[in-house]
C-alpha cells in the first residue's frame, strides 16, 4: 500500500504587507507537519510579504482581489465603503486559480479576505475562516451583519485568535486558537539581551518600560503618552525610561478624532508631548525595528494598550521573552491569555490609572517584577509555541478532511 501524500492547504492572505496577521501566518506554516500537510499561499494584494513567503520555500501566487474591512473599516457613506462592497462580487479569475491549484483545504487568514470565500463558494472544498480582529469601533454597523452573514454561509470552520473574536462568532461554533510564536526567534532575542541593552543604553538601575506598535490611537499611542506624562509629573525623581518602537510618523500621517470627526496630524500631536522637557528626557524613540523582539526582551515592562477591543500578539510576545506585559482588553473578565497578577496584567481598555497603579507597585517591588517575568516566560513558551497552536489547527483540518471523505 502506497503512503498517502500530504494534503494541500491553500492559505489566502488579504494583502502583501508584513503585519501581525502575516507574521502569524508564517509561524503557522513553520509549525505545520509536512508529513500531513503541504502549504501554498495566494496573496490578494501585492507587497513585500510575497517575497518573504517565497524565501521560506513556500509557493506563493498573487491574484489581486478587493478586500472587506471592518476593523474599524470605512464609514457607510464613503468611497472606501464602495470599495468594500466590490468584495461582494465573485472574482472568477481567483476562482480559476484556486481550482487549478486543487487544494484539499482552503484557509482564509483574515475576515478581510471575504471575497475569496464568496469566489470559491460551491467548490466543495472545506473552508477555514480565521478571525484576527473584532468589530469593535466599526464605522458602518451594516458591514458587521454583511460580513458575519456571508462568512456563516461559506465557512466550514471559524477560528478566533482570542476569546473576544470567538465570542463574536459564538453562534457559529467558533473555536479559539491563540496566535503563536517561533520559539527559536524568541530564544535568540533572549540570548541577545546583553548586547541589546548595551546598544540602546539600558541601565539596570532604571525601570525600563516600552511600547511597540504603529503610531496611532487604535494602537494605544495616546493612552501610552498620557500614562508617561502622568508618571513623570507625579514621580519626578523616579529612575525610569520609556522606549517607543515603531515607524515615526511623518507630516502625511493623519487620523480622525473620534469625537470631533476632524482629522489631525499624528506627528504634531505627538510633538506636543515632547514640549515637556522632563518627559522628553525620559523618552527614547527607536523608530521601526525589525528586531523588536530583542527590544522587548531587554525591557522590564511592555505596555500593550491598544483600543481594538482585544489583545494583539505583542502581549504574549512580551511574556515569551520574559518581560512583564501590561495589556488592555475590552472585556478583561473573559481573558484567558494572561493570568492577572501572576504572569502579567490585564486591565480595562483605556484605564490608564490602573496601569499606573501596577507600575507604581512594580517600581517599588522588583522581586515581584522578577517573579511575574519568570512566570510569564515559562507559561507563554509552553502555551504559545507555534508547534502547539498549529497542532490545534491541524486537528481541525483532519476533522474537516475526514468529514469530506465520508460525504
């Protein structure tokens, strides 16, 4: 009897950017059991991620296709929303490409790839829908109804990256599978701690706090800066430094004020904080760093305070490198990723006062800081390994394939 060849899993990724969802996809593919599954990827938009995937030795295709964004997505009466609705029209070129690849399973890496699910409906190939963002902050409520309804029609399995995403698709038996980490990269970052501390001039007598994200309100920039300002004003004698990792905003970077609906310059608003000389001396702007894990590992605390309704991958990346994570969550009571006070901290989104109280405590209790750090690293490396999380997804693949063969 000849050995059975691996099942082909076709991953469909919504864009060509190297963002968190793409990084998560690479870790998933790296953890895939190649005796059981062979990966292939279609990108719906061009970008540097395609080259990175090819460098991994994975076959990659480009088939431009419209995307449907709901985090927060465009306003209902806007040209952007018209572009959203183009994703509701089947892309027959994409359908032909997928048929020619002949996958055994199709895995859509984000709900923004809605057009792919619509285009392949009826091919009788099991479809896994990954949900990597919430509907929190949605600007056009009808789009939530549209996206959820369409996904419910074509998806055979729905996977949420945290309890929040799963909760929003609870009626469709969604499962939670956390994003994963490549532990080899994590351990390299840990090995580089001494070198990194020398490079960015970290003093072991200083409490070093970081923020790693894109400069924007949704990623928690203003919450973090308000926190920094409050700490500096209330504790002028503290030996403390704050590190920001992310591409520095330029004159063209603007965002909309959620209250006034007016657009403002991110750079100009950020520079207002720097007018506080005491604050500016305690702030270190590192810009974009591809080795951001190294920076995380060298710090004492990383604040993950986004306003996306859920926790991003930075929370458990921070934990895995042995740094204390203080994260925000729209529903901290349903969080299972972090055990509050044991291997990290979780507070209500926007609750700067609670974050400051935690920092006050850790500043004055370095033993507690070390205990939480040690527990975080141990638990995160066990729970978020890409091999462990990928096995959960592989189990779902096998279930779908078994169901397909019996029908």
